[in-house]
C-alpha cells in the first residue's frame, strides 16, 4: 500500500476523516501543500490565495468523503484528488476576479464536482444560531440531521439511553427553531 | 414543536410518507403558516449544519496552516527538479504529473539561469526540511536525511492518532458490561496490592458490531480490535462507580472500581532483544503489544523485565 508523506495510506486517512480525527486532517492538509500553494503562486496568486485553495480543497475532499462521492476503489489517489479540487477552486476564483487564464490540457473541470458554497441567507442565519447551541445539542443534531443516524444509533454513540436522546433532540430542535423563528438568540 | 411534528416533517422531507399521508400533510401545510415555517426550518437544517461544520473545519485548517512555515515559491519549470533534489519519498509518476501542471498566460518569467535554479533548489530543500521539523514542533537539526524526517513525522502523527482514537471511543467501551471481576467485589483488601493483575479482554463481537453501527467503508483496510482494560484489584466497596483514569498517554474509562495512582509512564525501547512500547506503572511493567486503535497490555516476560530495568536505570 502506498503511503503519503505523513506516513499514512489513503485508506487510513479516509477512515480517519470519517472519524473526525485531527491527525487525519493534518495528514490530508500536508499531502500536497507545497504543490498546491506553488501551483496558485505560479498562476496569478499569492501565498494567501494558495492557502485558501488548499483549505477549500481539503473541505471539498471532506465533503465528498462524507457524501460517499469519493471512492477509494476507483484508483483516484487522494493527493491527485485534492489537487484537482484545489485547482478547480482556484480557476473559479480567477474567473470571479476577471483574470483570463489557460487551463492545462490534462485538466477536466467536470471530473470532480463540489457543491458551491451556500449563498442562501436563511442558511447562514440558521448556521449562526446553530453555533450558539451547546455542545451536546450540536452533536446530537449533527448526528441526526446531517449524518442521518437513527436515534437508537445516536444513543449508542453518545452513551445515553434512547429516552434521553429523544427528549434532548426535541428540546434542541425547539430551541433552535425559536431562535430562527424570532430572529434572535 | 413536538417530537411528533418533528418526526412527521422529517419523514415528509425524506419522502417516507405514504401517498395519502403526503397529500393530507401538504394540505395542512397550505393552511398553516406556522407549520410552513417549521417545514422550511427543518428543510434548511441539514445545510445549515453542514455550513457550520465547514466553518469549524476551516478554522481548524487555519490553525494547522499557522503552525507551518510559508511555502517557498518555486517557479513552475523548477518545481519538479527541486523536489527531486531532496529525495523525498514520492513516486516518479507523481512528480511527472506535477510537471504537467497548467501554464498560465501570466506565469513567472521563464528564463532563469542555471545557477539561480540551483539556489532555488537548495532553498526549497532546506525549507522543506525546516517545514517538516516545525510541523512536529521540533527544532531543526542539521544533517538528518529526508527519510528520517518523513519517518519522524509519521511517528509523531501515529502517536497523535493513538491519543485521539481512544478517548472518542472509550465511552462506548466503558458502557459495556464488565465481567470477570465478581470475585474482587468484596472491597478494598490490602494484600491484593501484591497481586495486581491487568487483564485485557477482547470484547464480544455483538458489542463490537453495535459499537460500529453507522461505520461504513473499508473495514478490511483498517483493523479494528476492541479491547478494554480491566483492573481487578484495589476495588472499592461502593458498587458500580464510573471513574475516568489516566493510563499512559490517554484516558481509559473504567466502570466500577478505581485504580489508585493510575498514571503510567510510556517507554519506548529500540534495543537488541527489547523492542517496542512498554508501560511502567508503579513498579510493574507491561508490554504493549498492539499500538493501533486499542491497546491490550500483557505482562512482560522475566527476561524482558530484567532488560527494562537495566535500561530504565540508565
């Protein structure tokens, strides 16, 4: 199994990212940091732009792993995959900034599609209120509405009884809805 | 907003209602602005949570970036060869892929003299070395080759992984029923100090699969061995207690019972006939035979014990 510069194989990093382990994000971040930042700096960007491209690339990989859009079996190396998402993001930035550029022949934009950032103001507002909830609420709601786990599974993960999770989950949703509905925390 | 309403909206949004229920629900929504707002709210929730997680991840990545030295700018033509010069562990084909990177109309000047190129290459290699050391919070030591650097980096990440993997999961481990300790339940008996035993049990497969609920992907790629640490001495006569105890680098949560002076010292040996991780707790030594995910402890052999003592005394 081929190992990356951090010493981990692609499979290990992917598994770590699913587990939200910080070592895995560090590994992914370092997998091609030089290459990506240098690519941006070589294409009308500065170091900060390179950092942004790398960040957005890692976020894209993370999203795709969670959405099961990234498949190890298809032979796409994580490094190449990240590199493509970062480049794609940077090309998009150049377009937004109105800079003409030439895309390399071997690069296919259609290869990897990452959802564009949410511009819906309601979602931004809701996300802000969500960050005001306590850690427990955030964790339960994340598991339930994002990872789509059943209450029974959440109870196992959090080490609580089903009843505790059920009540907690309802209360968290009510609190959040109150804030959203009244437009104030 | 009752659990019933939440549940109904959730099933509606997931398309889990029957045709009749869906139609009656939609009719209800049309005439009820309050319900409309609730459906809107529940519909936006997953994306709002994603956005929130994204922001926290972005902050985490910014912290990682802040701990690293700036990347040295290497003009396109030189990038590939500069990386070769440090002998990093990368495959040739990957390097060639990088060589095929796109060229911009506005790219850096293309005529750079040979001597300047060499300076770039040297600067890049030194910077990469510095970078890797800073990455693991160590001081730059000259004269260490790139392979060593990569190994050290891998090692420090492995240690970090050991620390992070366990605490996240120990809750479930701690919640599993403990067996094999009934005979110690008669309270604190002083002379039991003499026969301190650490037992490691592999948990049963049903508990393991319950614990792994929701885990998808390549379980064959990552080996999951679920172990827990059970201490059968120094038992307190207080029924079932849940105590968080500190054993070597990370927390292990033990349900019922407590371990006095539970701090241990992790020792790493790389000597002839003595290789691997050892745990020193009070006067007892244990060899850690597995350093991934979960860590079973086994008492060391007499011969190893002598060696451990020998090296520790130094």
